[in-house]
C-alpha cells in the first residue's frame, strides 16, 4: 500500500515539475516565438503582394486572338446597331422627301421627334452615322427643290421660290444656294433660261 502511495506521489511530483518547467521556458522564449511568428506573417504578406502584382497567366490562348468570342459578339452588336441606324435614316429621309416635309418652314428635328416618337439623340445618331445631320439634310432638300422650281416655274419670283421651298428668309436661301451651286439664284436662273431658249431655237 505504501509503495502505491509513493508511486502516486512520485507521478504527481513529476507532473508538477514538468508543468513548472514548461511555464518557465514558455515565458523565457515567448519573445522569440512572437518575433518568429511576426516574421512568418511578414513573409506571407510579401508573397501575397507579389502574387497580386504578377499578372495571371492566360490559359486560354485565344484571348490574344483578335477574333475572340467576345469581339465577335461585339462586332455582331455593332453591325446590328449600324443596320438599325441605316434603316432608320432611310425611313426618315424618305418621309422628308416623299411628303416634302422640308417645305414646311421651321421643320426640323423637333418635328421628326414628334412625328416618329423617337428621341432627339436617336434621330441625330441615325443621321450622323450616314455623314450628315438633320439641318444639313433638310437644307439640301430645300435647295434641290428651289433649283427645280427655278427651272420649271419661271413665273415665280425668287422670294416665292425660297418661301415655297421652306426657307424663312430669302437672304438665307441666296447664301445657301451660292455655297452649294457656286452661283447666285439669279445667275443660275438666267443661265438655265438661256439654255432653254437655245434648245427651243434648235
């Protein structure tokens, strides 16, 4: 019985001694372990930063190819938009010409917006991708109309022709006409009248 008691006491003493030694060395070497832990953390941060800075290697070699799927889809969308713009431009310009909407003074983008229930930006884009604008196109239509009237209606005065073609001011008509055809409306009409007289004599 005494032997067993001594064995238990000896075991308890060994356990207490191991615990005391463990606490002693943990306290003694704690700063070293802390420094080592901080050093390892710094190394992990450096590695993580280098990994973030390094561009990801491309496993899909088709990314560098100009005919990738994304680019093809973008190209299809661009073509669809261009086609829609071309169709809209054709629809608008045909309506302006066929219905002679340009002969209405002050006719412009606002009237197109109200007539076709489209945004001003949408209409402007349709014209711009075709190399013109709403005011420019309307002016061209008015000038062509006036030019035809000068040939076909010699009884009309230039002021009447300007008004009938949609111009508000005859002076604006004169300036625009000369810029387009290189001669004044009066000179143009005289030349066309001379040509007509020559043809009639023959």
